[in-house]
């Protein structure tokens, strides 16, 4: 029996049981719109006073179509479920229920069990390529994979943040059914699967919305990508809320990561959307919502599970590399103290003045549980936005990095890895696109101009060495590859740490709260948490090369990069102790 799932969206083409399809488009800038069926007649659409166009037509599944505007311009469906080829091509009527799901009873996993691995589907060979990696990742102990955006973008490869059709999986990665099969395969291995979604802008090529719905955007406010999306309008809110539900209900993703939420001007939409998700998802099913935001804790503790902790990454990067350029300037002073604050309170900056931006940053976050923060050493931004895409494997000592890895995995915050970390890959992850010649040149020059303000790139000849985003070799170079020398041992370290986390920490995370953190050396901190059952978890981490004096914490030694001596914590070492409550005290 086919157990299909479908969401009847407010926009787009929704097939009916009788073989017809209903088309809906919000085009307030047009007086007339028709459905242009490939190889068939024009189907006039009926216009309502508020700019909605509606039509029913005898268009079976597989029909290719576009919308014909009043001037004869043909445009794809902004809510296309699939494209014939690329963003400028016809849309395809898709039957959402055609895929026969295997794991219809899957209910996900609790948030506390999450160990995320961020993945770019393109460099791994599309949806089928990612599926081939799942058994290995599950064996390491990863519990959730997070796909960088997969919605339709121009060309054959792209980071994903230039997408223009939020509902259509890019054909370069595979078909809608192949994406559903990937989700199913993840659930076969008891892996959750998350999707990164972008609701703060559209890409520079293939966005036709301004032609027929200029009201989708604001004239008075701009973002780094152009006019701001107008979330004050109910039609715009509905377009994106439906997209959230579409990925969660029709594709059965276990969670979404929302890109750059700070660029959404009407923040109340975030809470409205999250409440709609909680009211829609089936009872008993675990679905998780995670934000990228600028230290704004206002959505946490409601229907949003967590937020990426950029502060945690930034201070750890400074401690590991010594870099202090760009935004790392804000973490170069007293980095150990800043790490201590991150471990106990989440954000480092909670309203204090940031030198890099010249403005206050953040809001108080110490009242939140540690699981409200996603902590990471690397991600697509932090590697790919570097001029040469270097990973920490090429920027720091292996022993120091392994001490930081232990801190990441054993900390009660939710850990996130970037693909290749688990095998000590030294391959870069570069910024790549596949635009036409004119736009490709603009992106190339713009990319190099971004780095002109950095002293290391003051020389134009040095900037010319920055890889061309549009060159095929830039994309090809970004495939992660296991380091032949360090890879096996690094994978074994992750296996051991994640197993310890699952056994000794995860069952106690509900109700966990930070207690104290103190600086014990130039790059060393000792942090303590009271876990949900009353046990005390202590992490002592020294990212410096030299040993420091330190009294050993109470409790059982759970893990040590290097076994601590009496009164000494060795260099490049993280130790974890767990002081379990006596049964009478539980």
C-alpha cells in the first residue's frame, strides 16, 4: 500500500484525484495571467481583487508548464515542486503522493540526542551520493545529517544560498523522489535529517517575482542581497510558512535550519511560523527548528529548539589559530574568559559593544539551557568564507584540534560537525557557483574585492590567487577526502567521544544547567554543569601547548586526551569528569 504524504500549498500546482491540477499564483502586479501548458493550450486564470490567480486544468502529473504574464513573458512557478532542467525552464506537475515511503512510523529522535553533521549534497554526488555515506556516518555515531540548501539554483553547482525556487529540489542533485528516498534512507539508519532553508533573500539569477509580484519586496528597506522581503504581507508569510510545512510534512525532514534570520525584518513571523509547525506536526513526532541569528535569544525557549552559537566558534578559532582579523578581533582579547562565558551562558556577547561592527551585539542568554545552543568548530560559512577555504586541519596542531573536538562533543551544548571533520580532511571547502559569463565575472570580482580590506590581500596580485568561484576546479577541489595519516585515528576519536556522550551525558541532558566556569590558564578553562539527574559534569580544557596547575575535579574520569597528573592539566588536553549523585540523593 502506498503511504504518500502531501501538503496542499497555497501557491503552485496541486494535482487532484480526478487527474486535473489546480494552479494558484499571487501576482498583484498583473491584470491577466494564464497557465502555458507545454504542447497544450493557454489556460486563462481567474483574478481575485487581492491579486490571486486561480485555474483548474486537465493537466496530468508530469505536465510541463509556465505562467504567461500580460506582456507574453513566460515564467516558472515560484512554488514549483520540480523544474524540467534549471531555474529558467518549465515547471513540472508533481504528484507528492507517488513516492512509497518505507518508514511511515518514524517519529524522529529527541533533541538531546542530536549530533549534527553538515553536508553539501552536490560535492558528495547528489542525493544518491549522500545516501551512500549514511551507513558510515551512523557507525561513527552521528545522529543527524543537515543538508545545505537544495532548492533550485542557477547552473550545475552552487553553495545553495543563490536559490530562487524554494519548493523545487535542484535537478542537478536528483529528483523529488530521490530526495524522499534519501530521507527514507536516513531513517533506515535511525538518522535524523535536517534541511537548511533560506528565507531572507532570493539569488541573483532566475528570480522572476518582481515582474508579477513587486509587492513581495519592500522599497524602503534593503539587505546585503537587495530589497528586503516584505514579511508584513500575509501572502508572503504564507508562501514561506507553507514552504516550512512542505519540507517537514511532504518530505518528512526531521528539522530545519533557518539561514540568517537576522535579515528577516519582521521577526514576529519566526514565532508565528514555529507555532504553526507545532500545531501541524503529528503528535509524538520529533521535529526540530534551529536558527542562525545574531545573538538574539528572543525566539529561544518557545517553539524554536536552538540557535547556532557563532560566538563559541569564534572564540575557539582564536584560541586554536591566534587569528585576530575581521570579526575575530572581537574575541582576541581575553579569549579564555570568553570561552568560559560561552560554556556557561551560551553567547559571549550579550549586549556589549563589539569593536568589529562598532555596535552592541546580542542579548542575555544565561537563563537558557545548554541545549539551546548549537556549538561547532567549523561550518560551511567559517571555512568557505575564507579566501582559500582552509580547514582547521591546516591551521592548527592536530593535538590542539583534538582537545577542542573533545570539548565540543562532551559539552552539553548540541555539537555540529562539518563534512570531512570526521576523517581529518585537509581538502578546502571553497565558495563555488555556476553562473553565466556576465554574472560569473561580477561574482569573481566581488569575491576578490571583499578581501581587499585585509592586509594579507592588499596586493592585487595576491587577490588574483583567490579561486574563481565559477571555475569547475573550484567545485571539484571542495570534495572532502580522508587524510591517509590522521583519518582513521580521527574517526576513532569521534566514535569514542560520541559513544561517551550518548552513554554518560545525553540521558541526563534534560534539565541540565551550567554552574560555573573559571579561567585556569591563557587558553584553559574548567567548566561545570549540573545535569538533569543531579550529576556534575566537569570539563577541563587546555588548548595551549604547556601544562598548567589545576586541582583535579571530583568524580570519575570519563575521558582524557592525556591523563591528568596530580595537580597538572597537560597541554593540548581536554578531560571530562562526572560526579554521579548517590542513589539516596537522586
